[in-house]
């Protein structure tokens, strides 16, 4: 179970919280592209800055050269006072757009020529150089100086536009890189991942191995090859797991889990639509006994042999499964009619029933078979196990070792049983269970000495239901204790009312189911309940059956002793029908024996019954046990019983079981002979001592 | 009076005819002059006019072709003359900017005799072609002016005046401005060298600048203005301006006046060329002197060629004939002023300047000789 949970967990979680997919390609792009862009921009800016400074230096150097070359050209006209030529030479340099202004001064410092660019630019730098004049006749003299003012603005503008260009180129390059990364990542990463993912998805659907078709030789190719190898390994393991999950490890037969699938297959692939499917539900009788007698290993061996027999006794198209424990199923997918299905079941049963050697001892297996037959296209085909189980239940409970065929009656019973069983909790909750009381009468005095509490179920649909029908359901549904306490409480309440009605001497008998004898808490509950209703426990009588004593002798004995110590009396019910072990009468602390009505009904006609009752009466008298005759319906029966020494009687002759109110009214109408009854009452008290 | 003059003239003419016929049999000469100057350019016009006046006196037909200051045109004209079917007897060229060299060589090939006037071969050409009549047999020689002496004479006149007037600057020196025409023409170089020669000999004199004005009045005015401004900023008192020719002297004069100086009283200027305008300024006392008279080279060249054609070769003394110039001041202005003003060069008796027999190559082209060759004007006679 836990394994199942573990296996189903991931699958069940997946649709509940689908994790948001974050593609690795996008994550890679987000991780790399901003860095790339930043580095590119920084590198471009760095290169551009260094180029800019170098250009600034070059411009400065060029301006120095311009100044010096102009100084050479200007020296002669300046010296020779051809100032118009000086201006002309100076004007020529104004073609250079970086030059903002230029001026020539003579040796007196007077401005000889000055030119200014049309547009005034900021960021002015200036270079000034002396003008030296010399000729062949005279040494060099300083004729004046030249000054040039120039602007870096053009360089700034150029650098700015180049930066913008670099930015644009950088962005384009980044964009191209992004697309290239996107495409290549899709080819080299996304596609292999998708192929593997698709293989996984397909594999998840049917558990088979689907190789991922990645042929590249890179890491993804290796991963895919490893993945494929792993898939084959996993798929093999899954196949083995699947087989194990669908088969019984002991016998190798398909298990309960396979049954559902097999039925689905039968319904789907059933040959002719009017073909019948025969479903045999087999339960080995007394397999527990074999385990207890020969040990569990032999029990397993026994099951293996049975399974082999089942397999060999059926045709190839038949299907055999072990559902667990000693339960087997055999399905014949095509039978012509119900009779041949029954014959097939009989054949299977015969095969099982051949003797088996276990520990050198012959063991004859016994099994019951529930047979259900349905048409292959029956929509209820999946209910075949349940239906066969109903038949099996019937077989086991009514005729073990036989084949029971499911019919309408069985189904009706089953449905009623199922309805009642399902209605038990509602029955308790809504007080549908009623306790009726039937009087026990002193055969001599005709006085009412006690009442037997008898449970009835007033079902809203089925009317009043007798205990024989619903008590097994109560027991099976684990409600025995609850019902017992229910009856006990009602009985105590009834005792209270009897006392109030002036009948404090009347005792009430309660039937204890076998399971209650094993309940150590019963005695304490009984005392508590009596205390609650303020009635003495000695007014309670507890009726037990012989069967309940046999199943758990020690525990039952202890409980009975405890109950007796509280003052309650113990009556052995239905005496004569079960084991009727006389030893039981001696071994257990009994006060009363109730003779089963089977012995009473033929009296006084049957001499044998009279003899038996006579023996019982004689024995009881010897053992000091009080006798009660059940089922007295006629006056001559009462007379006969009295003559044979039976003290008390119970039956329709006196009173049918009735609800308490009716009983109280009935008692009301009867004369009270309190003193006589008391006087004639058997000495009960000493027995409690 | 008139009768007397007529008789004197007739006698003179007869004498002249006899005198010219004297040394040899006179043969009419055909002479072409390729004029490097422009029409209206005073100096070269006057060279051509004296040449033609001398031709008329010495039985030579002088054809003047004007190149209009374009050396390409000058070469085309010269080569055209050399290629003529009817070649002239002599071709007179001026080697301005060394443009006459190809013509000389072509004339050698064609057998046309050449004479260089005013500018002769210089530098590489002189080395390559050697002296006259060696490599180039038809190149007879050259007739030039001694302009260096002229330049020095002009400078010395300035220095003398400045010393007399005590026009020293605060540094105790006499500061002069020189204005040259250009730096490559031999005629210019010689004048400038004369200036330097004179100043070098005078320790109390300094030439602040030798400026160049392309021989033109306007440029001279411009540079003089610049100089005067500079000098005033330098606390210099300019004492004199030496100009390589009269137009530049007149330009400087205008600048001086514009600068608020009084020429002749505050500062002295000298020029060269004997131009009419210069003579007028001399008369007005604003120009100290104008040197020159070398336009007469035109007439003298015809004298040389007449003698050569008549068998009295000037190369007997030297193929290089150098003529001295003279200064016209207020003192001698009256003698030649009218001649120049009226360009009445026919008044000059060029035949008187021919070499004497046995003294071929020896000529007296001085101002005094010229003045004495002129008939006494009526006014002067009065």
C-alpha cells in the first residue's frame, strides 16, 4: 500500500501543481546576453575613448605643425611687410574646420593679421609659435609670432556619433548573437531535450521503452544513449514488477488484481455475443485445519498442488486465478448453456477433490464452488465475482463441498442480506431494534416468574424481522457487543418498570452471543448498568449456547464465574440440539437448562422425546439444575412437562413475545399471588453463594 | 634769328652726313627690337624711342615688337623674327627672366646676329653658353647699365642729407627703408647691392628693411605704410627711403604724406629712372633725386651696331659694354628735364657718340656728354 502511494505520488502531484516550465535556452540567453552586451559596450567605449584621446593628441600635434609650417611661410612676407600676403597665407589655414581663429603678431606685438572662423566653437585650445626670418645676408631674427585657436568640438561630435554607431552595431551584434544562440541552442539543446521528453511521455503512457532518437555525438547524444539504455533496464524491471503485481508469487497464478482486467478483456473480446461466461468461485473447506495440522509450509504445498490441478483440469482458453488464501477462480469464457457450466464446475470440483499426499498422509481436499453464469455482453459482467461469491456463500453456509449456482432466489436473499447489513447502523441510530419479552411461567402455579428478552428489528421497509435472520449480520458486521448492551440496558429498564408495576420478583433473561463470553468487560458493564437503573443483578439471567462454551472454554468459564458472582444466573439455552455434552453441565457454573423446543413439539405423542426429556429432567434434578421447557404451545405439553418434573415453561401457550408495554398490560390482567409464588419459588439464592 | 638757325642746322646736317660717311661705306641696317615691356611702360617706351631716334640718325630701320610683359609672347616674337625669310641684320633682346636664351640659340642656328640689352645672360645660362662670340657666334655682346653704382649713389645722397639734418633715431642711428623691385632680376640685384655697399660703409646707418614692391607704386605705398607703422611702434625715426625705381619712390612718397610726414623736410626719398613724375617731385622739393638715364641704352645700342656694321667692332675693347647712369637733382634738372618731358630724342645727335677711328669700343655715354650733345634750348640760351 505504501509502495503504491509512493509510486502514484509523483503522478498524482503532477497535474495538481504543474511546475512552471522555465526553458533552459531562455535561461542561458538571459544569463549570457546582458553580459555580452555590457562587455561589448564597455569594450567599444574603451576603444573609442582611447581613440578619442589619441585623436586629441594628434590634433594638438597637427596644430603645432600647422603653426610651424605657417610660421615658415609667413616669415618672409611678415618680415617684408607684405601684410596682405600674411593675411592670405593665414586665410588658407581656415579651410581646416577645427581652427577657430588665427592671428599673426609682428615683433612689436601688433596684430598684423587676424582671421576668425564663421562659427564660433566652444572648447578652444591654442597653440602659439614664434616666426623666425632669415636669409642669406642676415642671421635669423624673430619677426613675430603666430597663434592658432582651434576647437576639439569636431572630435567630440565625431566621438559621439561613433559611440552611437558602436552602440547600434553592438545592439545589432547582440541581437544577432541572441538569434544565433536561440537557434543553435534549440538545435543542440532544445531539440534533443524535446526528443527525450517525448520518449519519456510515451514511455509513461504504457511503460514501454521508447528510444530517444538523438544521433549527435555530443553530450546530448551520450545522454540520449545512456537514457535509452536506462529505459530498457527500467522497462524490464517495470515488466517484472507488473508481472509480480498481477500474479500470486506462491502459485504463479494471476491474482485478484488480474481478475478485473481479465473480466474487462472477456467483456470486450467475448467471442459470440450470446456466448456465456462461466465464473467459478472456489473456496477450500477447512484449509485452516490443514495449516493447523500439517504446518504452513505444507499448507503452501497444498495450495500449489491445488493450483496445478486446476490448471491441468481446464482447457487452454480457461482462466485460473488465486484471489488469496484458499480462494480460487476459474473462468471459462465460452459455455453453451448453464447446464454445461454446471458440469464444468462439477468437473473442477471433482479434480480438486482427488486425494493429496501431505507428509505421507492422504488428505482429501474439499471445496465449495459458487458458480455464476452471464452472457459475455452483459453489462454486469464485472459483477461476476460478487455474484459467484453470493452463490459460494450459499454453498458454504447451506451445503459445503458442493456447487451452488447463482439463481434469482439467491440473489434476492443476497440483496436483502446486503440491505439489512447496510441498515444496521441506521437501525441502532433510529432505535429500530426493539426488545420484546416472553414470559416464563411456573408450570405448577402458572405464575409468571421471568421474562426472556428477545430482540426484534422493526425495519421501515421489511417490517419486523426475527433474530435468526439478522443476528448473523449483526455478528458479521461486528455489532454483537453493541446489541448486547442495547438489550442489557433495555432489560434493566424493563426490570425497573416491573418493579414499579409491582412485579419486583420477575427476572429477565438475556441471550449472550458466543463472542460476548470472551469479553472481559461484560461483567463490569452489567454491574454498571444495573447500578444505573438501580436494579439488582440477581434479577438478570444470562442465556448461553453450548457452542459458545466449546469455542473458548477457559475464557467463557471465567466470564461466567464473574457474572455469577455479581448475582446473575446462567442458563444453558437450546439444550439437546448441539453437542449436549453432559460434562459441560458439570464443568460450567450453570443454574438452569432450557430444553430445546424440538423435544417439546412432539410431546406428548413421541415416546422418544418424552424419554429424552425425562432423562434430562432426571439429570438436572441430580445436578441441581432448574429446567425450563421451551416452545410450549398446548396445554397437554405443559401438563406433560410438569409430570416429567420440568418446573418452568415458556411458549405461545402462555404468551407470545411482545413489547414491554403489552407484557405489562398482560401481567396487569393476571392475578398476583405474590406470597405463594415466593413460597413456591425454587431456592435460587443458595445457588449464588 | 630764324635764318641763322636754318643755316646752322643745314651746316650741322651736312657735317653729320660727311662724318658718318667718313669711316666706311654706309649701308642701311635692318634691326628688330623685341621689347619685353608693356605698351605705355615709360622706361621701355623710352628705350624704343631712343633706339628709333638713333636709327633715324644712323641709317638703320628699327622695328619694335612689344611682348606686353609676357615672356611667352616675347619668345614667340623673337623666334618668329629668327624664322623670317627676310632676316634682319640684328636682333636686340633683353634677357628678362632669362627668357631670351631660346631666342639666342635659335638666332645662332639661323645666323642672325644678336645683342642683349639691359639684361644679359646670368647664372647657369652664362656658364653654359660662355662669353659672347664663342659658343654662340652670332651673339655679339651686351650693353648694360652700371646700376650698382647708381644704387650706392642714391643711398649716399640719403645718408648725407640725414647726417646734415641730424635725423638719427633714439638709438643714435640713421634708419633707412629700402624698397627693391624684385630679388631675381639682375637690374634689381645690382641696385640693391649698391644700397648695401653704401650702408655697409656707414656705421651710423642701418637699413631696417629692404622691402620689395614689384616695381609698382601701389605696392610700394603699401609696404611703406606698413614700415612707417612698424617704425613708429619701434620708436624709430625713419630718415630716408631708398626706392629701386621712380614709381616705387612715388608710392613711398604717398605713404609718407599719408603718415603725416613732410617729404623733403622730415624725411628724404630717392628714386631711379628719370621719370617725368619724379622730375616733377624733385622740382617740388619732395624727392631728393632720381638716378638713371639708362633708357638711352636703346640709342647707344644702335650706335654700337652701326659701328660694328661699319667695321669698328665694340668688342675691340670688350663685348660687354657698361654704361654709367647719372642722378638728376634740383641742380641739373633744368638741362634734361625738358628732353625727357617732351621725349624729343631726335634732338640728340647720336652720330657724335660713335667711336673715333682707331678707338673702337671706347664710348662716352655720360650725362655731361649728353647735355653737351643737345642744342642749347632757346630759353636756356636766353
